């Protein structure tokens, strides 16, 4: 177990406990029989295999796949029930992508034990055939996305719209959404992929997970972006217009969130949004504590710096 001093050094004051109305309050988590889940997450790692150079620049010495893997391993040793997710843009950004085309990124994620990813716009940069090949040959985790229709592409059997993960007595449902491709990704790279309304399709999948499958927690892996000045669909729009999503793990806008955001959905229930910047400089850590009846829960969010 980390000491308090070591934990503060790792988290760099990026943690926040979220007291969500309608969820367990802070005092409740210390009484009764509880179930605990740790959710780790990344977004927009952009082929940052090595740490940033230790050259005195703003990001000097941060990130790196080996350090992230060590941190993940340490957290798994300390916690019984852990899930690890990515919210897209695994590819593009360093010569490692130019040389390996994403093969190394997928292979390292598989070795780290990622449970699932969704797809970002830069994951199309090598073309669909490239992404499908590396996921088939190196990936041992699913691509979860509900609003890209790949049925007429090489990816037709390489994705799912939703997936359920069982951790102890906790049933966790996951769906995913990606950003509009037209105007952002060259048409030749995404081919016959059809972009579908993310709010509609995420809501449909989340409703199935929550009501039909009776999941205790529903997560959406999102590459929509946290928020925009325009009316462009964002995680905030998704949260406000959803019905059954509890937690949105975001990407695309490279937002370093020192505290999670909470929005109210169409039913007035809270939806937590979190994102951890880019380049693997932070590892998101979300602790969810369930009461014995699994009806109430408390969440604590951290953004742990990945550094020495």
C-alpha cells in the first residue's frame, strides 16, 4: 500500500472525491457491507511509448508506456476488482506510429491488460485495414462502439456495441461512442463506415445494459470531446440527453480534469464525466463503492501523474 506521502506525489493534487446527490454520501461508505471497484482509464495516448524528453520543457519526463504499466500493476496488486479502459486515439503522434503503424501500441495495451477501448478519429490514420489487422493479431481486448456501423467494412466482426464485465458481485455494462468522421478524417481512411447519432445509440445500448441486463453501473467510453463553444455534440450533451449512463470516460479534447464534472440526465440523475488529458501523462483512477443492495454508490476520481 502506498504511503500518504507517496500517493500525494503520484497524484499531484489531481484527485477529487465526488459527492453525488442520490449516491452514497461520504459518511455512508464507512458502515455496512460494501463492494468496491477501481476503474482505470486513459485517452489520447497518441503513440507516446517513451516519456517526454527530460529537457526542462512543460511535459519533461512525463508519461511512457513502461511507467504506466508499472502503475497499473501496482494498483491491481492493491485492489481486488479492477477494470482498465481507453477512450480512443491510441495512434498517431510520434515516430513509433510512423514506423510500426500502431502495432506496438496495441501490443503494449494487450500486455497491460486493457479490458476494452473505443475508437478515436486518429485510430483511422492508417486506414481500417491497418486497425483491423493490429487488433486481430495483437489485441486481446474488444473495441466497443455503438455509433459506427462497420458492417460493410473489414471491421464488421471486430467490434461490439456493448459488453458486460463481472467483477465479484458487481455487474458493469460498457458502451462507446465516436466523433463525426466527415470533415475530420479523410473518406478513404474510413471507407464505408457509417456514422450514427451518438446520443441515440449510446442511450439505446445503455438502456439495455441498465434495464434488460440489470447492470449495477453503466459506463460510456467516449471520443466525442468534453465540451465546445459551438453546438457540436460533446460529453456534456451526451450526459444531459442520456437516461441510463452513470459514468462517461472521455477523450478527444485532451482535457486535463483536476476534478470530475457532474451533469444531470433527462431523468434528473447524476452522470459523472472524467478525462485525463493526453499522451499518457495521467492515468485516470475512479473508485466506485457500492452498498450491499447495489442500489447506491459513491465515486472518487483521481488523475495520477505517470512519472518517476
